[in-house]
């Protein structure tokens, strides 16, 4: 279970969605979109992987809060 301020986040639509949030929280460092897309969707074409990442990031920002998960281009 992933929590923020003792409140459970989720539900997550996929294990990759939760994995991305945990990875970003654990590293606490900016990550490149290309790296994260390749890391999570290595079996997809780059365009599809980046599209999947955009979708997941949008959902995570809604759950974690836009001030908590900062996404830039």
C-alpha cells in the first residue's frame, strides 16, 4: 500500500503505475521522460512508451497532488 499523510493512494490501474510512483519517491531525483518510458515499457515502440508515460503521470499527479509530483517537459 502506498500512502500520503496516512491516507492510502490508489487505486492504481496497473503495477507499473504504482512502480513509477514508488521509484520516483524513492529516488527523489528528476528523471528523464525517455529513461522512464524505456524503463517501464521496453517492449513498446518509443512513441507508445512515451504516450503510456504521459497517461500514467497524469493519473499520478491527480492522486499524489500536483505540488507533490512535479512534471516538466
